[in-house]
């Protein structure tokens, strides 16, 4: 039996911070108490030295680019960056090459992750205008959920046929996660800007092209359809204040049929940052105004927004350095998400307890993840020790993404992750990913 004892921790869990010790036996949290003594010399004792222990974050939206786009990233490289960032479980998106729109493609990804992932893993199955038969074959207990792109995406993954959409919404009991931007609005805006500027459109126009209107039209239609069909809907990466008014905080998350997520970049950056960051903060949906950012924060804190995620989506530096129309959208974030949120805590924007709720507890509730997302006896020991007063600066030497860059380069974070435990094993310690394969496929507690 492998036994680890974490001593002198400030345990951040379920709305409280409690000082105590955590005993881990094999993969599971065996005991949590104010003081636990090592019963034998074989126990590996780790002194948390009064630092904070968080439940490992569950990132419900990442793009790890495998298969087919592995010049940008792989499941192995990005899962290493994830555990370095305190993200112990990820749910990966279907817009790879080939796309994850067949059972065969889904099984291939699970095989790759089983061999190479350094973090716990699951995948979303992708919906298209013509793969309903495949969707109906998916075992809802074996995958995180269904992903639909209602705005422009890779290949044929744009679902823009209203009859198909309604059929999908009516036919599955899986969580349907959606990217909401109205394609007709975006195309109209893009054409107008190309007519004015040609291909080299100023990056500052990105949130005007991929506008508030485009987001709101699509989000409101998806919600209307979910209400009509009774589907379980999760709206990814809200970027506008206007959209937040479509969601409620009047009922507990476990009872919500319609939920929402916000990503790190929409909480951190605003359109004021395009001058300095350029296409390196080009995301879809676009980073919008400081007012939008403030409204997203408000909705996050009052419970209209349920989950914080990354939408980690790396591209190479060469790809990002293209002119506007050729520079892809997306950026790498998993390594810096938790420390970015703790930086917001230092600025008085959010409590540590709320960070654990939005990054760990709520994704677990929303996707019915089994025995993860909390620090509880009997749960898997996915734990992150954070020294919240130990500054470090993001630079090329400490970035772990395969793409080799970060939108946070040059940023000094006050906190650092010192240890990450995955299923009871220490897998990361002080800027070093250990050569320990402890990852497991996520399981889901669904009827």
C-alpha cells in the first residue's frame, strides 16, 4: 500500500478553509482531520507548511490538438502543462483531424490518452449536420458530453440546420455544450471589414466582427431551443455582459437545466489589450470591452455563471503572427489558469473558496464526474498545493506548452503551485513534471 500524509495544510473545500492534515492511501483520500500521525516509517510525509490545498481543477474545455494537429500540441505535452497548472482532469474538444464525430475516432482518442496523458481525461463527442446516427450510439456514461459548434469552426462541424439542431436537442440526454456565435452576423461583419481593409484588418476590430450581437443571437436561440426540448444545455465561454442575463442564479446548480461557463481570458483581458498583445489574444468568441469583463465577473460571483475553464487552444507562433484573416483564434492557458485566478484573489475580486467552487466543485456537479472535484474522504486524491505568496514571472524558460508561448509572458504571479497529486501520486513538484503516469479515464455517475 502506498500511503502519503499531507501535514499542516489550509484545506480549501466546499466554501470553507480549514487547517488540517490529509491522509492518502493508494489513490484515495482516506482521512481528513485536524491532526493525523504517521502510523509507520513507510508513510511519505509532505509538509504543506501552512500553504493552501485545493481540489484539482477540472477543465471542461480544452483543445489538445491530437490527432492531426500535433505540430501545435499533443495530449502528452498539454496534459503535462495542465498538471503544472493545477488542472488534474480535462475534457477535450472534438475539432481535431479527424474530428471526433464517429465512435471510431472517439475510441482512438481514448487509446492515445490512456498511453500518453499525464492528467485524468475525457472527451466530448462532436455533433454535425449529418451524424445523428453516430450521436445516438454514444454511451452517455462513458463520455463527458456532446459538443456543438453554432459558430464557424473547423471542417464541417458548424451545425447550422435548425431541424437537425432540434432533433439533436430532442434525442440525447447528454449534456450539450455549445459554442454560440451567429454565423450570418459574423460573415456580414467580416465582409464589411475586408471591403474596407483587405486581409490585414486591424486586430482591434475583432470584437466588432465577432460582436456582442453575434454572441447574443446564438446564445438566446440555443437557450430557447433547450427550453422547448427539455435538453440539458451548457453554454461555453460567455464573452459579453448581455449574455449573462440569459442565465439564472435562483436554483442550485444540480437542478439547473441550462448552465454557463466563462474562460480565463475573458476575465483577464479586455479590448484595451489588443494594442499590446495583437493576435496573441485573438480568441473566438472575442475578448470584448472592460465593461463586458466587469459584468462577467459579476455574473460569476452571483451564480449566473457556473464554471471557470480555459478553452486552451494552442497555435504556433508562426501561425499567430499572420495577418488578421489568416491568424487562427485561440491560445494556450492550462498552465496559468489557477494562478491567474489566485492573482484575481490577491486583487480582491474573488475568494479562494469561490475559485475552488467554480474550477473544481461545479464542473464535477455539472458533468456528473465520479469522486473528483472535492477534498472528501473516499474521493480520488487529486490535490494541488499552492503557495499564494511566492512570486514568479512567466517566461520562455518555464512555459511547458508545445507551442512555446503564452499570452501571460512577462506577467508576474504572486502564487505558485508547488505540488500536484493525481490519484494519490505526486506528479508535479516545483516547476518539474515527474515521470509518473497516474492518469485515469474520468468516469461519470449517471443513471
